[in-house]
C-alpha cells in the first residue's frame, strides 16, 4: 500500500484499528 498515493485508505485503517479492538 502506497501511503503517499492513498492517504485516505491509511487514515481509515488507523481509524478502524481501535474499533476492531473494541469489537474483539
């Protein structure tokens, strides 16, 4: 994944990590 070309995808990944931790 190229963070330079798709920062939104990287941001979404960081945002979803804590949510995933809460669900699990």
